[in-house]
């Protein structure tokens, strides 16, 4: 069965019309890079304020929830109901590390099927901080083979990262 993009593309059109910036990460990013064969949901990160995103979602069925249990430290999470694949809007994506809160900006690195895809560098760090080692390792391996974005690496190195993660990023420079 082909991956249905109808709902996420319709939502993106509405977000674009409201001036909301966003980038898709999670399993959608892994799928777009050919690292997995299944998308479980759409994770759209945004740095825009909750009020702006909520206003942009008129006509959609959605609920707001906390950003999740520790280690998550994002400002908000909006779950958009969809019968095919759920869509989560994650506001000001952030994750706790042992040294503080790591802010993970909603930067788009490329477009896939009309969808702005998030930074593999940012999602490698996010998965490592979430203790999702297989996914983090897949992205770090991808980055070793495909020239990591040096500007994004520098941005991430300014965050309070654990030593093992800082070393992984430094190996990509």
C-alpha cells in the first residue's frame, strides 16, 4: 500500500497560508531518507508560538497535550486527528540532557514529496537524547555518508549535550 500524504499535505497548505514555519521529522524523515519502510505518524516541529499554530488549525480536529514525560521539554504538543496517520505539531522542540535543556530548532534541510523535511543532524541528536539508539545510529551513519550540514552541527554543539553526543557531532566536522 502506498503512503498516503493527502492529510499532511492539506494541513501543510493551511500552515503555509498562515505563515507557520515547520519541518517534518521522526519516522517521516527516516522514510524520506530511505532508512525505514514505514511512517508511524507525522511529527511536524515548529518554532512558532502556540497561539499562532492553534489559530492556523481552524477546521481541524485537534487536542493540546503536554510535550510528554521526561526527557521531553518542548513548549507544547498538538495532536491533529487523522484516520490514516496522526499528525503531531511539536512546538519549540526541546529535550533534557544531563547538562540542561537542548533546544532543537525546526530547520528544514530538504523537500520530499512537497514536504519540508527536518534536519537529519537535529533528529540524530533528538533520537540519541530520547535513548532511541537504533534510530540515532541510522541517522549518524547516514550523516557520515552524506556530508553533514556544518552550520547545523555548530548550532547543535552550542547546546548542553552529553559528552558522547558532542563527540559524535565533532566526528562529522
